[in-house]
């Protein structure tokens, strides 16, 4: 139906999709209308109006403006937060159009626009009125938070029920609507803590309520009270610092509010994409300025529904933005920027990374000083960005520390995912600096690293460590440690006795706050005050002892929180840096920048594997034990036992070092490993051996290099080709650097170092381009295409991007393809991750299947035990048997061991098929060796039938095993032995007749 001039066109429900393109918003709007959430429907000229109920105290003001030129269209406006993003239809505007389509008769015809409505004639007056209302709403919200904290502080949490927690959650929503950002976030944190406590109690069936993490609770309560007090002063007329405006109440900063920043030279060291709890997508780049050393951040913040149809901000990984210009938002480091000019982009090179090192903080002490200065402002964010020079990671238990050249250590978070990603970033490289965020975790000064500057065989590199922000790293660990867990972590990390004692005092104060200050008596405070005096904190002890003397518990709250906060700063100073005694440590051969406490015992690889599986040993201590074991073996045994030794990725560095001076003997062993049909890690080890031989020099140099060139050019395996190309680059660079007499033409055969780097630069540019697409492309299909292109490119520089996709991509299909690509490129750092995935097959069958494929393709013996266990369990027998078979000769003995222990497995076609596709001579030799070892044993006749069945997969092995059995059992007594001999004769007869 057409509309009269100045009127609103009537539409039917079937036409809604013509005006509202986003099906999700239309669905939400329909639910709002059906739920009776719209009030005061009105129509004035070509406009529609209503009030929409929201989570705040006041309804949202919604309007639609109709135009018929150049085509019929509705434009929505609303006072909800989505208005910031200029979307045509938020869910409230969509609900208003649904109302117009379904029930136009319910709209009252008005002679003017409703007061305060978006787009009305009284816009100027409504703004003033709205400002006054906003002030009142903020004041009301602050008062409600103050009341909540006071009630909890006095009475404690014992009486809190689900209804009160729901009220807190609704209060948090209202606070956010009224721009009280920090209060909203902390109120949600408080509600989450209490809800987890309540849920813990319910799960225990009549047991007491779940244990409340008291320190986390006290931290949130302190933040709520201090923030409320600051806002009370602000609402009474005290101006806020611009940084506090951003942090406490939030503001949409106009260009005129921001400060210009020019002549920046920026390097992006981290890029992340994350979704907040309130469904906003944040894409962020983190930069360091090479001129000043300051940290900056560029963010794209969008509602999730808009993020799907908005081009994502790009990453600047691998580039230097020289001469960039921007405006900076008020706030704390990293300063948020809005670029006005990206400057001249050039590739990230060694010179730029040298500048990063020059601008980094010189040591751990400087990083701690920056943290202490930052934490003096109680409203500053929990974390401060730093770049700090460190040359070692010290692995103690499950926790790592970053150590500077003075031996002072800054703790890293207790995070298994971080440990794995650091291992991938530091393998075959020397650590120079870490970039990330420093803060407090479990009362320990802690660095959440985002990137590392390392020095590899080809110079300086910037390698990402975590793809997500440090805040998510904290959230993933589940919050601060409590009680005995905190004490154990602090002691294991090397915290001082004074720091541990003060941490315990703060923990007991937190418990007292959770119990309620009504119960704060001298019996509680006097012992704590005595301990504070022992730590020379006299003023704090006196303040604590004076609290019980105040008759009103509510009057104790402010000074209690003040004391709690002051003790945190004292704790930061006491905790300080941990001193590492380098003389008592040992470098990890596989990771030259990682050290561990020198082990007192020597363990076999089997015992190391057992302890690793039990979680009693970290990967770095395991690597030391592996290196000791393999270094103890004579070279002759390493040559004779290519399998399984060369198929263990942890042994590769030791084997390469051992074989480097052996020349022709090493070349022969490498050639043997490369010509075996299966077992990829053994081949990867062979490439490393050839590289080591060539770098060692001598007569074998040229032949080793020629063998590598052949692999790089002709190998069908892209991972082998990539590793061989890298090895040739390292060798060529070494050859160029070894040239001493440029007048001697015989010393100019190798390419110069500049030529080597130029050769790599072409590949690196393509890798960076695809890595950016893999990290930031909005659709699954685009990311998959980038991932497959990276895998086909076959360059080891793609490993960090592939690991990030495996760990962090939202789409399961992308994570799956990333796992296969990592296996294809021979990433042995992923073996333990894949083993854990397969071991959890009862919990996640899809991930276990991916792991089985990946482990088979890698062929690292560390994965074989779990594959055999899965096979014995009957898990995906076809897939698992294929994976076992892909290991080649290394899998033969363990597989026969398993079948011998579980004879019923020989009935499975998959088991015999796995043996059938192994070398017939190897199968025969394995079984004949067992027969000879059991000659004269009483159970040989019993085992004979099984051996014959297994040998039947090949004519050669059948003949050899049957002959060996007849010789071993010819004089054996008993019916079982006679039956075995007849079976062997029959097997030989079949062979003869087949001829």
C-alpha cells in the first residue's frame, strides 16, 4: 500500500525482510514485540515512535523515519548502545517495525514528536534533560553499589542466595547501560564468584557451600568500594582525570578530544581477535614505537552482529610503519590510536628488531619498577605493557620464569598452553627479549608474554607467543590461586619468606571480609597485627588493631579496604624479582635459551615418558634426560639403531651434534634414514644430521650439501623440502661468513649473506601475506584457503601462524586442517598435544581422530604408545592401524608386543593389514628373533600358531618363520609342539605349491 506524502507506508509482515536485512536482528525484534516490551506506540508524519524496555531503569527511546525516495526505506534510531555504531536497525528498531507491520492500529497519531524521541523537534531540550537524567541514573547506580558492598562487608557471603546473585547480575546490566563501565564489570565478576560458590555447594549433595576464592572476592570488593567512592566525588563536582573517565565511566571520544601523535615508527608485536562477555568483537593490534619505546594499540570494536558484515581491521605483522601519524585516546598504556596516516610501510628487518631491543627495558628490575609505578594509581588497569630484555627461561616445576643477564627472574603464568607455545617459539633459537603485559598473579609479579625477539641461525626474528590478549590468559587459568595452592606456587616460584608471610596475612584478611566484618574481633586481628610488625609494617599493624574497637561494623569497611590495598603494594615490593643461581642450572639442548635445575639422576626414555604422562615432569627436564641418554650411546649404536632412536623428535639435536664430525659414516646413516619408506621424523632427523655435517666442514661438506639440495628439490614430502631449504640457507650463510680472503677465488663459491637473505625474503613475504589472511579473514572459507596455501607453500616460517590457527580459530574445520598442516611440516613440538588429544578420545572423539591422523603422519615414536593403546581399545581400528603403519619399521616391534600380549587382536583385519604393508624382511626378522629368544621355553609351542598367523602376511616372512619354528620345535615333546611343527610344515608346503 502506498503512502500519502509525509505519511508512513503500510507494510505487511511478509515485507519485513525487504527492510531489515539482518535476520538475527529481525528475530530479536520479533521476540521483543511478542514479549510486550514496546510501550507508547505513536506516529507523527513520516515517523514512528515507541519506548522499549531495557535492562536499565529508563526505557530506550526508539524511532523510525520513512522515506520513499529514491526507494521506500526505513531508518531506525535508538538510544541503546548500538546507536554508537550507526546501524540501520538495532533489535528495538526492528521490534518497532514489526509492530507497524502487525498492528498499525495500535499506533496513536500525535500532533508532534514525543519529547526526547530521537529525531524529534525538541532534540536540543531533550539532550539537556537526558544529560540530567544520565547524571541521576549514574548517582543511583553508584549508591546501589555502595549499599551492596556495605551489606556484604558487614554480613559476609554466608546468607547470599540465588535471588540476590540474580539481582547483582541485573544491577551490572543497568550499570553498563548507564555508562558505569568499571562498576558493571566488577559487579559481574562478584556475581560470577558467588554463583560458582553456590554451584559448588549444590554439586556436593548436602555438603557445605563451595569454597569461595577469598582473595579474588576481596580484590573485587576493594575495587568496587574504591571506584564507588571516586565516582561519588566526581558526581559531587570533582573533575575526573581523562584517563579515569575512560576507565571508570567510558566516553565516546571525538577527534577534537584526542591528542595528535606524529613521526611514529611502529612494529606490531601481537594481533588478537576476541569476543567479550557482552557480545562485542574486538580486533586489536599491539605496537611498540621504535623511537620512544612506548606501547600503542589499534582496536576495532563492534557488536557481534555487525562484525560479521564489516571488513576486519588488518594486521600489520611483518611490517614497519615508518612516519605513521595518529591521534591518541586518553587512557593508560598501551595508548589507543586512530591512524590518520600509516606512513611508509617497509618489511620488518634485523635493523628494526635491533631497535626493539634498544628500546626494551634493560632488565627485570626495570619491569618491576614500571609495574610498581603503574599500580600506585588504584584505578589503572591491572596490567602494564612492557618489552624487557631477557636471555633465559628458567623452568621450575610447572612454571617458567624469564631471567635477565643479572640472574633476576620475572614469573610467567602457570599456563600449559603458554608453555607449549613458548616451546614452539624458542626451539632452535636464542631468546633476546619478551614483549607483553606485566601484572600480579597469585601475589607474584608476572609477565604474560605476547611475543619474543629471538636470534636464530639466520638472525633476529619476532615470533608470536600468544594470539589472545593477556587478560584472556588470566581468565583461562581460572583466576588467582588460593590457600595452600597459592603457598605452593609461591614457594615453587622462589618467592621470599617475607613475601609469602605477607601474602598469608592478606589471605586471612580476605577470609575475614568474606565472613563479614561483624565478626572482626581482637582475637582475629591481634595475631595478624603481630605478623605485620614482624615485617616492619608498624602503621598497618596499628590500623588493623584499631578496627575492632569501632562499634559499628559498617564503619570498619573503608579502612579495612584501605589496609588491604596498601598491603598489596607492600607485597609487590617484597615479592620483587627472584634470584636464579645459574651455577645450579643446566641448559636444555633442544632449547638453548631454557635452563632447568640440574637433575641428580639419569633416566631412560621410557621412564621419562612415564613421568611426562603422569604430569610429574615438564618438557624441558625431559629434554635434558633425553639428551643425556642419547649422548651416552656410542656413535656405532646410533648408526646401527636408526630406528627407533632417529624417530624421536627430542633426540634430533643430540643425534645431529653427535654425527657432525663423523663424515662419511654420518652421510651413510642419513641416506639410510631418507630411503626408508615410512617414518617421517627419522627423515627429518636425517636432514638435521646433514646440516650439522656440512656446518662442521671437512671433506663431507660438499656431499652433505648436495644431498640436502636433492631433498629440497625432489622430495615429495613438503615438510622435508622445507627443512632442507632452511638447512641450505643456514649453510650458505655460514659459508659466506667464513670467507676471509676475498682475493682467493676458491673461497667465493657460496652465495653472499645478502643474497641468502634476499632469497628468503621472497618466501617470507608470501608467508606473511597468507598468515595475515589466516588470522583475520572473516569467513571460515577464506581462512581455510589461506591455511591450505600456507601448507602447500611448505615453508617453516608458517609454523607460528598454523599453531595460532590450531589453538585459537573459532571454526573446528580450520583447527583440524591446521593440525594436518603442522604434521605435514614436521612440527614435532605438537606431538605431546596430539597425544593428549588422542588420550582424551572418550571425551572428544572428533579431536582424537584428528590427533590419530596427525601422529601417524608425523611418525614420532612418542606418539606410538598412545596409538597402540587406542588400537587395543578398538578405537577407530582402520584409522589407527593406518597411523601405526605410517611409522614404518619403528612400529613393528611394539605392535607385535601388543598382539603377543593380546592375541585376540590378531583376529582383526586391520592388525594384519598394518603388518602386510611393512617390509617383509623386517617382519620376518622381528618374528624369527622372538622364536630364537624363546627356543627351549615351554610356551613357544603355544606362541607358534600366533607367529605363523602374523607371518602369513608375506610369503617371505611365512617361509622364514615356518623354517625357524621347525628348527626350534623339532625335538620338543608334547602334542602342542607337534601341532605347531605340522602347522609350520603346512605353511612351507603352501609356499612350495604356490611356486
